[in-house]
């Protein structure tokens, strides 16, 4: 199988995994050859499903260039298991094969002693580049940029630049733009590779360069970098420091990873689960990651139960209320989750800000009112058909309207408040909103029922 045929259907991938696992179990000699014909991403997927000992055995069979790609594709847990006990020589060889940003990511996972040792054994220039990247926060533009790029002076000719590209292409990797700098290394222009190729060899680059183009600073959050890529349809963007000096570039492959990482992280957080957790993690590790959130959820559930306790006499007088309580609270929780999802996404994409928050709040409250009327009327009709008590249906309808409006208001307001408090909205919104909808649902339903009973309407 050729490497350019590695994009397989899910069914074929499953068969490949089974084949590799069988070869490992039976100790077949063809395993090395079989792995050499697989794409690094697929090798990583296979390795992730092996035991820790077997992961290291299979990884040791890989050539250095392949191993340097596979180690970046496996999940955090597998990477930690593979790196545990790996020799300094192999680590150094892998780092030398990597781009500076990937090397920095790998070295940041090592112990301080091992990281220093690896940096001491790679070329001095490469080590300096990696050390500079390690100074930036992981989730910033500086943390995902790479030092490899092509930068030329303003008076360079197109012919000279193309020859320069040919001689440095192996070190640089993918080249999308050539950056033009002044003698003080100030970024002054950018030239798309397509424009450079079409220009005459004697043309001076300053005459064909773009002077207005997106650029970012090293401290910019990686989510903001992703938005810039999306807004301008970029494949690469230069990174400049406070003085405008060119310090690196970010390519689209790194931004795709950021987008996937951020989306997965928000998804996990909204479920109260750490994004570091994996399906086959040890029970003890998963327990530590989940238990705290379950305890917090227990506390909010007790609060909702306290509201129910206030209306014990009402429930005893009409036990049928206990049947409909979960419906009102549950619908509020579902509506709240919908609102949270839209609100958090709006914040992440920059569509929702404090300036236009009022419009979003009004929209969600009105939406809650509309949905509450429709769902409430349906629930009222079902109640009347089931129990023949139309006044109970009225109570359910009114409570549903109130709780879905609470869901819309809290689902949009709470993420905004958390962001203002510098707390990740995706992390804690669902807990607070569920509390509001549970308490609101129980209180509105049982409270209305108590009022109706007091005046002999129920």
C-alpha cells in the first residue's frame, strides 16, 4: 500500500487495525514493513489502542522521521507512556526532524532535566529557536508559531529569492508566503508564492509586495488567531513583536489543530469532564477528573430539592403534581442547554460582545416565551387527555412559559457574567443554568399549583 493511498474508509481502517494487532500478537517479521507503508496518523491510531508496554515496543520499530510525526499525533496519555523511559539519543534525533513549533511542544512535555539535555545535543541555532518559543504561553500565537520562514530584504530580486527558496526549502517546509523585511528586521511586506513565481527574475520584490495584510503578535490568544485565519481565508500569517520585527509565522495546519482543540475542550467542559481524559484512562485518573464536578452538581441538586420541600403540603394534597414536576424542570434544562451552546459559541467566535448583549438577551427571552407557549399548550392538552383536569393543564402551561423564559435569560446571561469574571463560560455555565431551571421550574409549577389550590381552582 502506497503512502498516498492512506486515506481510507472507516471500515478499511478497522481492518487495518485488526491486521496490525494480529501481527503484534503473533510477532510477525513483516510488522516493520507494514508500518512503513502506513500514514503516521493511522500508526498513531493503532498505537493508542495498545497496552503501554506494547506502545513503546511498536514505536521503537519506527524510523526516526516517521516516529517524529507519530509522537505528535498520538493522544496525551499515549505520548506520556511512550516518552516514559525513552532514551536521550532517540529523543534528540526526533526533535532534530521536527519544525521548531512541534519541537517546542514535545520538549515542553519532558522533564526539565531531559529537556535541557536534548536542547544541549541539537544544533545551537535550533536550540535557541526552540527556547524562544518555549517562553510563550501554550495557548497564544507565540505558542503555536514556528521560527522557520523565508524573509528577504526589500532590494532583493525575484530571481535571487527563488534560488534562495530552492536552497532552503528542506529546512523551511511548506512555503506559502515570502516576507519582506527592512534592514532592522521590521516586517514591511508579504508576497504570495504564486505572485513571486509569475514575476520576472529581475523584478525587485518591493515593487510586487503587499503592504496591507493581516499580522499577529505573540501574545494574541490562539482562538483569536483562528478567527483571523477564518475571516481572511489565510494559509499563513506572520507574527511580529511590539516593535514590528518578524519573529515567526503560523500556518493553517496549526490553526486547524487549534480549532479542533478548542471545540473539543469546550464540549468536554460543558459536560463537566476534563479534555485530557480518554476512554481507556485508568479508573483512578478518571475519578479525580470527574468527582469534583459531580459533588458540585450534588450541591445544586440539594438546592432544587429544598425548593420542592417548601411545597410538601401542596404535593401531599395533590400527588399528581409529582408526576409533572420533572417535565417542567427537564424542559427548562433542555432549553437552557440550547441557549448556552449558542451563547458560548457566539462568545468564542466574537459574534457576541458586551455591546450587543442586550439584543441577545431580548431574543432569548422572547424565544423562551414563544417556545414556552407552544410546549406548554401541548403539555396542557396531554395533561387534560391523561387526567381530565384542565386547570392542572393551565398550571403546567404557565409554569412552562415561566421556566423557558428563565432558561433563555440565564442561558445567555450567565456565560456573559462568567466571561466578565474571567471564568471560562464553557466550564461552569451548564451547572448554574441547570440550577436556575430546576429551581425555577419547581418553584413556578408548585407555586402556581399552591395558589390555584388556595383559591379552589385546582
